[in-house]
C-alpha cells in the first residue's frame, strides 16, 4: 500500500454558516473558524474541509456559485480567507475547499449572458433544449423535486438543472467550460489550498440525447441517466493531467450514482482521476424507490454489507472515504446510534467505528460532541431548499402532513445544519443574536464547554481515538476482515498489517450480549473500550465497543 498524507489524514468538515458567528448577524463566518482553530487543532485532525464560501445568492446555501474567485463578504471576503489559510498552515492544518463544477448559480455572469440570445458566446456553457408542445423535454425529475427543465422566455426554450432552477447545469462538452473550471482550480491551488471536495462530480457528463428514464426507483435513474455519463472519465483524466497532477492536492469526489459496479474506475491509482469518492450506499440505506422521504427499514447486516463490499472493491488499487454524516444528511448518532437512552455511549461507539476502518476518515462538525437531530415544531422553522420542496410535493400529493413532518424530523438536511453548540449561553455561544437557523434545544446539555475538560466526554473520546489511529497505521492501511458477518447485533472485524493485528468489536444494539465467536479471546488483550466497564472478554454492554490487540 503506497503511503500518502491524504490517506493518513483525519478530515474535519465545517459548514461555515453554522460554525461560529463573530459579527453578530446570526450567520457563521470565516473569522469564526479562525477563532476556533485551536479547538480544531486540539481534535488532532489534519485537514479541514470548508463548505462553499464563494459569492452566491444562497438559494442552496452556497452550492449555487455566482463568482468562483470571490469569497462572499458575508463570510468575510477574500482577505479573511487568505488569513484563514495562512493561520491554518501555521498550525500544520491543511485546507480543502468545495469545488462546485456541475452547475453555477443562475446569477453567474455566464448564465446571465447565455439566456439572452441563442447566438451569445456563453450560450453553449449550459444545456438547452426546445420542445414542440411547450412541455418539459423529458421526464427527468430534479434531485430536489419537480422537473429538471425550466423555460427561458427570451429564447423560448428550456435549460437543464438537476437541482433547483437557480442552479443551471454546465455543459462540459464545451472545452471552454472545462478550461474555465481548470482555471478556477489553478487559482485556488496557487493560493495554497491543499485540495478539493468536488460536489456531485459524477454528474458532469451528460447523455446528450436526454432520453426519458424508464425507472421507477429514483436511485436507478440517478445512476443510469444523471451520473456516470459517457465522457465522465475522459473529463476527470483531463482535469487531473492538466491541473490536479501539477500540485500536491487531495481530491475527493461526491458521487451520487457511483456504486460497486463503477466505483473503482474513479479512484484506481493507475487511472489518474480522483484520490477517493464519497459513495452513498450506506447514506441512502433507508431510502425507498421514491427517495429519502420514502423511508424503508434496514438492519445491521445491510449496514455491515456496505462497508464489507466497498473495502473488498477498493483494496484492488483504490482508496475509500469513511464517513457517517455530513451537511446533507441527518446527525449520525440519531440515525445510526441511539440518541436517547444510550446517547453518549452510541456516539462513542460510532466514533470508534469510523476511526478503525480502512480509508480516509471524515468527521462532521458537532458529531464530535454528539449533536443530534432537531425536531422543529413547524415546517416554517426549516430553511433547507430540499426539505421545503419535498414538503410542497407531499402537500400536492395529498399526504398526511403531520406524518410527513415526522419524516422531516428524521431526514431533513437541516438536522446537520443547526448552529454549533459551543456552550450553554443564549444561542449556544454560536452568536450573540438570533441565528439564521434555530439552535437545537438540547444545547444546554450537549456543548463543547461542558465536555472540554471531562475525561469521559464524547469530545475527549474523539480526541483520544484520532490520536490512537495516528499512532497505529495498521488502522489506516491494514487488511480488513469482517467476522460473524450475519450477526444481528455485533459488528466485528480484524485489522492486520502483517506486524500487528487488532480485533474491533461493536455491540450496535440496546441489549447486553455475549459474543459467542470462533475467535479465541484468550489470544487478545483489551486496549480500549467506550465505557467504564472493566470486563475484558467478549461480554458487551449495550452499545459497547472494544479494541483488542493480538498477543
């Protein structure tokens, strides 16, 4: 296994508008990140990935960019970003930016020009299609709901947007578009940025004929029509050859539609594309045929199977991303743990799971203190465009909206976007004024200040486990072997690099259990657990995790 800094790194993801407000306008900003750099450094992470802070109308909270080279003044502007980059590098931290290259804002100058006339030089920067009967050119549905086509009255045709109508998709068939994006990458790389998380990068190559989808299952439509287009690998190889390979950058592609059939093509070290991708096999594990608000049950075996199959695939020359939450999904302890009776213990168990699997680990802000889902009383309390569009569609379909609000409590992206809980003062220490999104009401018991000096806190468990991973590269590079694959409560695996062997066992249930395994526990010495239990064998309390070393 070839060593690389980005393989051994632990990444901390920041959603800037929810991290720390220094101006009192209720919106987090870059100076807030600067203020908390010592906190970030004390987590023992290496890399900070910052969600978009570019100029934007914020229809989709910054993922609709109107100027790729300008940092929004509401976040502090370019001077604040330059200071952040310097201070991070001074502390030995690396900075990864979001690159949103599938679409722009409809306020971007390119689109403002493109929609004027059919002969405008920027016309071919986007996808346009006419329709004989004035209806949408095909039956594709936006990832945020509704058709992917919006009518432009001036030119009497339709433009494509796989997300909101304010996010028109770029036409990567046009070499000028590709060069524009490569120039953006050069601009930030020359400033000293250390890498890019590439938003929905699997969607940039389109099927030019735009055929109707034949699938009822929405994930099948994404995989077969929106993602993995005919020239996707040609484009990624070109970007790597012309730009990425000229710098020592970390690249991770967000990959809707990327699965076990095609995942290795994006990340194999011989192909010259990306370092790694975010696949979503575990993150859409509870999504039914109609998407995330069509909730279906899953069990531990389904969950384990995702990690087992992806490790098997990627060990053939690729590299993986290990994550259980981010800004687009519910809080991981509410989703995969137990945020009620076993909040603290299950949060630690999930931390131990993240930090003992093979791949680069990503930790989302607030998960290190066990932040949970929020349950706002009304849809009017929600901000997320995806949530609000799903609500509108549910209303149009005549659904029981009280029932649907409970689905929102489970699935809304705003679960992950509530302000960071720093202390128990008003607004959780995030801001001295009303935040852009209401703070979770449990901030007085779940916050950084209450955990900072508590040796048994979730926060200090994260700090300790990250260090433990760094001190034992076997947990980064070592082989992974799942044990007792079909056990309904236990997730157990060996990590072995030929010099040492760790046995990691998690009881991912609310019941105590004795793991009756073919593994001889007398060959192993207990190194770590997430509880105060002194039991050294294979007896497990609810949500107890243990790390053993073979002796």
